């Protein structure tokens, strides 16, 4: 049978390793609600739905537990049944996260992941984004339309409030830092499988033919939400997804559903924006939602008083809803057996009290005849007694009918909004702890009254924002359509000359302040309707936008109304805000002016206005605006076909702050709020722009390729580098990274140099360990360390803030932009990063290493342990790190293929101590442990980078040839490096770091930038080609030993062409020898010629040239194949 729906639903509340993935509360409820909707709303056979859960009571059978294997098999054995014309639906509710990537070409070094119930247990890993993409592709290849709903997140830093049982949890857990073996990937995937494609706004799988609904944007958090009418925790996106599907109409598209879900989610969590990616114009499951007559079934009878029905909050029931009960198999006509009032609602079922004692059979059919009052009450968490008293007397001495007051951290209903007192001011916060209102109120009796009034105002605003016809199948559902485009010029009949879409890849409508917007409202019904358009503004005002002079506009069938607008943000400190355009359409002339009200700080001049008449719609409007929870239920029979709504939610981005950079002027105050002062060369003329990354990528400049430096945008780097945000130093909470853009002619940008730098000094929020700032430039292709921290000239800063400064020594000319060639200006872009000191790897000496849950553990080694070993592997790290990566990435494979029974590591100090001295100290440590001639122990050394030279010093200068059996080298600078001689090794490594995560330890570059490491350190001086160390080590008069050397040499010239272009930009004009070095084949740090320096003079020598860079030795598939051959 064609046009079938197959669903895989995964909800995980309980995790097998809660120390790595904390338990959640509402994920099982999410997928149970979806299960109920699919059966009740879409008539999906239960055999077509596979439900995998991890409940807190653990009562699932093993085959229904949400393990990694069961989820994958759910795709491959269940969803794979979907064929041409069918729909495959995957709903995941649980933790999202990140994991260290085994793809060496992953720029940020991490994969986005779904965390299965058993993911963080030994040998079991998350489902990475590339695996999910492969599973989607397998089902798509069978001809099915795939829809994926992910109610989780994979980035962010957690909530702003201390956690409590009544606080919402975030569906994101710490990254998995284990090194993952290749063989744990899905069969057919390789470390470099090219599944990333165009990065989507949600950051999950690449954009494609499938449809993806994600709980939030890439950089946001996905929250849980306690449903007021049920007390059940759910994912906020899942809850409103159910709410929207319960009101499905036959032509409803995924884009329509997303618009409704987004506005409801953002009403609770303004910083969470659900994303829709893919073909949003498709009707939901091909319009299959109308195949089932809407009725519920009695599933349980309790005496003659109560019945349980198989629908709950997921299908729109609330306490107070009224039901009519009919016999089994009834046509739902005539007098019902009884009526019932819903008293208790869960996600997938509800209990209702019968109005009279009659026998009711299980499987009796149930029709909803009236909806309960729903969520007219706003749950506010308040501990301050003056505010509680103000709320209790707000309505002429009586409590506000819109507000339900609870304690912030008490058990029971979770607050939807909360009031806290900080530094003598009351703040109104959302459930996650972010300010919901930008204004703070004084901690005085009058301030408490102002807070109470503001809370009621917000409740009314929320009610109007949520207002819709609750009738599930109103004849007017979908009768009104709202479209919008931007324009600069209108032609005849309000047709824009140059229309441009406002929706991006995440289906969000985004516009920048000052742009023109053309709303078009179309009557899609076959009859005349009466329309009014309300504008819900960022200051929480509700005003009739159209028609401007009367309550409603008559619009004939099929006709459209154009409404040209110009959107602006007046607050210069506000980065973005949301404006909502709500269309209300009726069959009879109706005034919706009762819903109007002024802004939050304006007097309510319309507070006494009420909707006329006693119709159900009039009662509903009065309940929204005046009566709150005092109102009665809404009768469906009166409202089903009389009215409908549609709305468009537009995010307005503020215009970037700009300041002219006139010639001759060298010191300019750029942003007074941040006390940002710029010093520049006198000849630099242009404009400086300050914006957020979101502004720069979502409409302001259209630079969708601009993102944070990948090497710094990952959990490993976050301990040492964090971006300065637009809210830094302003007391604002904007978390979006700041972007500085300098527009000038190319000759002007070129004036910025080490001799004539830019200097920036600004105020930032202080944080523990904050030690300085560094600028990172982006030229449209690569990222560059553009300068260093600088001393501050002004130290005045408020409590909790600091003054910091940087010098910018280069503005790399941007790659050619597609611009008007008459405009000679080019734009250089800068990020500013805070630097945190942290600690460098310790000089720990010789230790025994083991793996516990794929993570390295180090212990002291004793001589008696060595006497029990027969085959030993010794790991020697390079000068940029420690042995941990060798143990975690290399040891397991080496142990299995080399039959070793002991792993040793030697962590040495690589900067202040010379290479020769480290070789001598290693010899002393090994002989002290018991190594020597005829010791009966086979010792192999696996050495990387500088560690290869320590191994050579041991073998060739300090007697190691007597007990070392083999040395395996990765990237050995056997003839030194011109990078060390030119004193640019650390700058070069820093530039590699910002472009390629996992290559260079962030701690190393942080310490260098802060002046704690020197290019003149002895370890680096020894790496110079003509150093005393190399003259001794490579002395042709000294005979070689018989110890075999196996050398892996990287040559990135074929696979990494872009690096050659990158090196020419970074090292241009530094040193002629460096130009020659980068023109020769190399692995980014060591030239082919240097690595091969022993080929002609070492008697027992083998080499392999691999297509890898300096940071991929020993663990790449190519490198392991070579090692396997050598070990055999």
C-alpha cells in the first residue's frame, strides 16, 4: 500500500553512565505523545511505529531499550520498510553532544552526536552526525521521504541559574573525549567520509532532500518545559510540536507547523529558535492527517465515576475540557450516553469524571465538545514577599486573574517566568535565567507594584501571541496566508521592484533594522472574510496595524492585501528583537481592538475595553485580555468554523555600530558603552563596524561563510580561548561573538604592520583565569593570529569587569569579493578572543600508561613490573604536547598488533631543556629502571616530532643502542627545521591551531601569546639546522648503530593544496629559507628532505612517505597499514 508512515521514536530519560550523560525527565513523554498523535491523528498502524525508550524505572525489554545498536537497527530494519511515496519519520528526544572526531579533516575536531542510552559506556559511542547522515541516505535511496525531528542540542554552556528540581534541564551533555577506534563507525564509513556538505543552521546533518526539524540553532540550547496543565516535563519543542499537530488542517505544511512551534517556543525561551531545514513546502506526511475521523477511545473505566481516554495533552486536551461519550463503533451522532469533564491530563491519556452514573464500555468512542481554559494562567516564580503581595492585590485588591505565584525552587509547577533581586533591582527572567525584560525595577514598594503590573502585562501579551482557534478541524483552518519579502523600491500596485526573501536555511524570517518589509495577507478561502492585522512589538505592545482607521477590512475570496512597512530597532544596546504580525480572520464583522495595549512601560489606556456580545469568541477575547482563569470553557460548537488566525514572526537584527576612521586622526572612541578605544596609523582611512556573528551571517552582511575559527570553536580550546561577545562589558546578556569589520582601500589595510599596528582597548566581563586578549583575522578563506595582547593604558572598570588591550599587527587582505568593481574598499574582519592561562603539560618523566574507558591513565613504574614484561612500547611525544594523545590514539592498536605487554611514556620538558639533555635524562631513567644489555626485554620506541630526536640522542649518544630494539619515527626533523631558525615556529603553530582543531595543544599557544614561552628556548634552539646538537648528532665521523629506524614521512602537497597558499600568506617576506621550505614537500612542520636526512647513512633504515600532515602520524589508516607491515 502506498503512502504509508513508518516511525522510529527514541526517548531517553535514563542514561547508563549518568556521570557523563545526566538523566533527563521529559524525553519518554515526548515520544509517547508523538506515538499517540501518529495513531490518533494519522491512523498509523501500531506495527508501523517502533518505540525505543529508556525510562527511569528501566522496565523496557532489551529489544525496546534505546541503545546505540537498537537505534541503528531501527533505521535499518524498520524505517527501511518505507518505499516510494512513503514517509519515514525519526523523532529523537534526549541528549545531544559532541565527540572527538576521528576524521583528520574535521576543522573543529569534533563531530555532533546523539547520545544513546549506553553511549558513554566502555566500547560504546555516540551516534555521530556522519552516521545519521548515512542512515538517512540509506532510507532515501529506497524512495521514501525522510523527516527527522531532533529535540536536543549539541553546543552551548548550560543554564545561567543554579540547577534545581524545579528548573528546566538542558538536553546537552559534555563532549565524549575518548579516542574512538575506526572500527566502531558504521560499516562503510571511513574517517574522511564526505558527509558534511553545507553546514546547516542547526549544525546537524548537511542540507539535503530530507526534512529536519531541530530544537534550536547550532549555538543555542534546547530546554525542557513543565506543561502547566499536566505537570509533566517535556522538551519545549516537542510539546509545542504536539500542540501544533493537534490542530492539523489538510493543507498544513511543515513550514506552517514550524512557524507555530517557533513562536510558542520563543514565547517561553526567547533565546531558543527551532529550525526547519529542507523542503518545508511539503504538506505534513503528504496530507495523510485527514484519513481518520477525529474521536478518542475509552481505554479504562473506574467504577461509574471516571473514564480514561487514549488522548491527552498531545491531542490538545486540558483540564476543563468537556467530552461526549458514545457507544463503541458509534457514528458520533445523536444524544451521547453521558458527558464528562476532564480533570487530569497526561501526555498520552486523560481522566474525566462522568456527569452521571451510566455503564461505559472500554472502546466507547469519545468526541471533544469543549476545550478547557488552557494556559491562561502565567506561572511566576517569586520569592520576594513585596512582589508576592503586589500580585495578590493587583486587581482592585484581589489577586491577578492571569498570574499563579509559586516559589522559585519549590516542588510543584515550574515557573514560566521568575523574579530575582540583584544589586538592589528586581529582574524578570525566563526559565533559563536570561532577562526577559531589559528594564530592571527598584527594590521598593513601588518597584514591587511595577513588577506585578509588568508580569500581568507579559501574561496578556503571551495569551495574544498564542491565540488560535482550538477547534482541531475548523473549516477556516489555513484560510489565511501571510507572506513577506524585503524591498528597496515599490512599483505599481505595491509590487516590489526588487523583492528578496526573508527566510534563511533554518526557515527563520530575519530582517535587519531599517529594511523595508512588504507583508501580503491572502484570503485563500472561497468566501469573503473580515481581517485585522495586529502587530506585537518588542516592547510588548499590541497594536492594530491594519486596517489603520477601522476595526477590520473586508477581503474577497482569493484577494490579497499588501502592507508595506519599515522595521527599526530603537534601542542601540539591543542586538535583535522579535516582531509578530498576527492576522485574525472571521466570517462576521468582528473587532479585535480589545486585544490592543501599549508597551510595557506605557499606561494601559484600553484596560476597560471589552469585546461586545456573549459569543464564545467574545468570551475568549475577554479571557485573553481581562478575565484570565476566571473565564469558562470555550464551546466548540460556537467557534468551529467562525474564525481563524495566521501569523508571521520576524527577527529584527539591529544595524551594526559604525564609526568613521578619518585620515590624520590616530585615536578614536568607537563604542562608548564598551569604552572601546582604537589607535590607528594616521594614513588608514575607512569605516569600523561592530556587529555580532549572528548579524554578520543572518542578513546584515550576508556572509554565511563567516563562522568562528574552527580550531578555537571546540571544547578542547574553550579552556584557553573564548570569544569576546557583543554583551561583554555592557551589562547585557547577548552571547553572540563580536565581529569587528574594517572597510578601507587595500593600501590602507596594508599600512597595518608590526611597526604601525592598530591598538584596541576595551572593557570586558572578568572571568577567573582571564589573562589577555588576542585578535584573530579572517580573510574569507583562512584565519590568522593577527596580533598579541598589549598593556592597558586605562585601568578603570566597574566591578566584575576588566580593561584589556591588543595590538593588531596585520589585516590580511580579503579574498576578492563579488562587489562593484568601482568600489575599491575591501573589508577585513576580526574576532577578539579572551586568553586563559591554564597549565602546560607537566614534566612527569617515565611512567606506566594504561587505558581506562579509552582514556589514558598514568602511574609510576617500578623495576619489578619491568621484570615481568617481555615486550615494551615506549611513547615519546613531540615538543607541542604530552604523551596522552599517543596513549589514547596509538597504544591500543600498537598493543594488539605488536603483542606488547607494557606501555611506558616519557614526558619531558621540551622548551627550557635541550633535546640532547632530554636524551641523557631518558637514558638515566631507563637504565635506572633496569634496562640494559641482555635484559631479556624487547623495547620499541614510538616517537613523534621532537621526540624522535630525543630517541636518536638516547640511541646514538647515550648508549641506548645496547637495549633499544627498534625506533618508529613519525615526522622526524632529522636535519632540523628552518622554522626554528627563523624564530617563527610558535607563530606558525598558532596559525595552524586556529584553522585546524586537534593539531596543536591550545595551552601551548596561550602561554606563548602571554609571553610565557620564548622562541629562544633551548629546546627550540636545538632544532635549528646548524645547532651544536645537530652537528654532534649528524657528525659523519661517528659510526651509526645497528638499531633499526622505521620512518614515517608526511607529504601534504597532494592532499592539502590549500596549506601551501595559507603558508604563503602567513610567512610572506619572513625568510628566504622559509619560502624554500614551504615550496618543498613537507608535512606542515618538517620538510621531506629533513625527515630523509638519515636515508643514505643509516644501515638499517626503512621509510614510507604518506599523504598526511604532521599531526596524523601513527593513527591514520595509511600510517597504520605501514606500521602493520613493519611490525610483521
